[in-house]
C-alpha cells in the first residue's frame, strides 16, 4: 500500500512532522495531514528575540506566529512542539547576513535559514522522532521517480518558492513533502476557512524575521556599529563624485539616495568593501553577462547541463537563458541576454524544462560578476 505521500505504509501508521510557522500555508498543511488520517506532530521554531519588533511588522516565526501555530494545533488536536533555536539562528543566519552586507554583498537570509536550522536541524530532529516525512507549506512541486525525488517550480508561479530551496540536499528532498505545490494560494485560504482555522485570513509575512520593516541598516548598526565608515563615491573612471556614510546603506542597482547631482541618472554598479568605495554609473553599466558561483548544490543529472539551461538570480525574477561551465566546486555562468543589477551574495539557481515543468537542478552563491564596464 502506498499512501498519498508516496510512502509504503497505511496512512494511520505514517508519522509526519509538519513545520508550522504560524502562517496560513503551514497551518493548512497540518490540517490536510490530520484530515487524511496521518499521525501528525507540528513543530514551530523559536528563532530570535522579537520582543522589540513593531506590532505592525509582518514577519515570519515571530511571537504571534508561535501562538497562532499553538492554537491551530489545539484546534486540529495534534501534538505541537516548540524548538528553541535562537543561538543557532544568530550564529548561522543573522551573523552571516551581517558579514555579507558589511562585505558589500546582497545576502538572502531566507535561503540560509532553510539550509541550516530548518532543513538541516529540523530534518535531523524529525528523524529522531522516527517520522516518515517532514512536511512543509512551501509552494514547490515534488515528483518521485523510484527512490529519487525531484523538485519543480510550483503550479502557481507567482507563489513559487523553489529559488529559496536550491540548497536542499538530495537526502532531504527524498524525505520532504510539499502538499501545496499543485494548488493556488486562494485555494489554500479556502481550505483554511473550511477547516475553521484562525489564521485563514492572516496576511502573508513580508519582512525578514529579524529585520522589521526592512530596515537593514538598523540591524547592522545594532550588531556592528563600527561598519558605518564614511568613504568615497566614484564614477567608472575612478573620479571622486562625493562621499557616502557607510557601504551598508547601498545595494547594487540602487538609484535613490545616492545624493550625487548629475544630468543623467546614476546607479550603484559596484560596492568595494576593501577600499570602502561606492562606484556609480549609467543604467547600461548594470548589465551583467558573466557570473562566478561558489558553494554549489547540484540536484540534477550531469546530462541535464549539456543543453542551455535557465537560471534565476532573484526570487521574483524571470528565468534567464544561460550556459554553465563547472570548475571543481565552482561554476562560470554566461547569461545569454544579460541581466541588470546582479550582486555578489545573491543566489543563482538552475532550471531545465521537461514534460513536468521547470525542474530545479540546484544552484550556488554568486561571488563575482562581470558586466560591460568593470568586474566586481
């Protein structure tokens, strides 16, 4: 007998751990698993001290979310546990985020969170509970072929979260399940209403959990006040145009807030932490054609890279045609048409199209870009 999760067990004998963030997506997943008759344990992670976060901030894994997850679990009559991972989260996500920003990069802490405390540590804990699967509310599609699972972009491409999961290992993917990958967001909310969940109309989280209201500089000022060093703003020829008040206040592609008078719009095209300088130039200087990646995670077969593949360099960005050349644990990427405003610190994620859709092949972290006018 194979149940709806693809596990050779009767449903009632199948134990699943559901990662419950307190939002509508993971709450619906817990409700679906309970309704189908699985032995369900909900687990919520306490990741940081949010006592000073603004009440209006729409974050994930905040104090209200933990309370909501507990209430949903009580309503569904399932076991619920809270894991206190604040120290791990501080060391592996927050500190890494700050290090990256201070280095002039554009970090993506949600990927690092999935890579560490969520899928590595929660995966391990679910195994210790002898669970048969770890189930989440991510919008991705998972297909099983014999003993190997593959990940695809979600049916609702506007909700697709595969970009954030590129670092998932094959072992983890074989164990994970994503029940929402083939449905639309509105259907998820409809299910929440049918199950009478108190989070049915709860807004989606918008902020990074430890960066309330998107104020990155306040977080860095709190942990690394020495990072706010003044420095020079230069043009593409190296001419000094002005002074900045700390490179952490700038990101690649930024136009507003540069405070340099010019007849033509100027954009941040490079951030050099070694020299503490910001380089600005015209919009066409933002077009990047080549990327170099480190810390690769490959899920696809080698033959799938023999053809032109597609990449994403932003979670909400479009798929870009590209060529990939692997060099040991690194990769060189050529973007066929080029793309504006790509920054070191971002993730580059690989996809190939087959009969099932856009298949995730893995990805890596961008550490160098080459555009029309300069290398970074």
